[in-house]
C-alpha cells in the first residue's frame, strides 16, 4: 500500500475521517447489560462502530454567523423578503442535520441551531429596524413533526391556493441507525414557491434594482461560478453589497439597473439611492 495514500488508525483510541464523519470503535468496559434477554451479562457496546461529527466541525460551521463570540446578522440577506430569509436559514440547517443524522453525537448541532437562530432573528430585526424580541413575537408559532410539537418561527406567504407557511425549526434531532435510511441530498430544495427560477422571474417583474432601488433599465447581472466570486474577494475585509448578497443566497444572478451594472463591471463605487 502507498504510504502517502494510506492512513492506519487505532480505532479505539483515535478517529478515522471518512466522508465528513469521524469513525471509531466503541470500548467501554463499564457498559454491561443482559444479552438477548438472558441473565448472562456482557459488555454490550465493545467493538461496535461509532459515527460522529468531527471535533471542531460545529464551531467551524457556526463561525460563519458570528463575529468574535457573538452571532451577528447577515447583511447579504437584507434585500430579500422575510420568508426568503427564514427559508435560507432553514435549508442550510436542514442540510447539515440531514447529512449528520447517523452521528451518535447529533445533539452537538444544537449549538449551531442556536447560533443560526440568533443570527436569523438579528437579520430580520435589522431588516425591519426592530428588535430581536419583537421578531420572536411576530413570527412565533408551533409545528408538529412526527408526533412532537416544536416552537418555531413562521412566515406566511400568500399564494393562489391559499397561504403557505415557511418555517425555521421543527427539524427532529433524532439519530438514525446506519443502513435503515438513505441520505436525501435534495432535502430542503423543493420549495417551489421560493425556487431560484421563480424568484428570478418575480424579481425581474418587479423591475427594481436590488442595489439602489431604481426602476429604470433593469437587467440581470450574471456570473459564471460562485466559486470565482468567492476566490476573487477572499480575505478582503469589506466586500461590496452585491457580492455579499450573491454569496449569501448562493445566487449567480442579481437584478440591477444599467447604472449599477456598469459600476459593477468597471469596479467603481455603486451609486447611493439618493443619487
């Protein structure tokens, strides 16, 4: 075996990293229980495989929503509706929770959920020039999932078929036994009412620049790959508003007026709404 491509790990004292999971083998001599309902007692978990969230992974994911030790609002989402903001946070957390549902320490994600919830409410409060407490009062709701009722934040979206509810929260933190379910990579991406294509059509029909608010000569700014945008502005303390918005929503399009569009391409300061 190639030494550069092979990592030999002592599974009982160390973790092997594979596909984003830490894999190890249980060893706990104090865990003794009856075997198959008999009076014979054995060390019940020794030798069983353990899947866990990598050490430091939760802090790494939470760092995106924090400045220093405190959660902060996300400026790139302020231009969008409350339902879209809530939906973005929900899809992000659902994706992480779905991927790590086989981890025995799945509850470690509760810290990430707390940080994201504070960031979400601060973003909504910043958008409406209000307070976090008022956002909790405005969007407070309950949702029943798999027989359990959760406190959630909910935004109502009027549609032709009635009112649709967009939730934050209500995601069961239940560890799933490996092999009993498969990962759903598309979980959280089926929100047709807020899909990227429908959203783009609605934004174009609104005929409003998403940077300065102008209604004159609106067009679409498009980039080839989000990765190119992230690499270009990596490490810079102050990113333009249009960059923050595209990165925050993982969006490759932005509706802008001709004046802002020209400013983006030549790298000039973008015009203020009052100009």
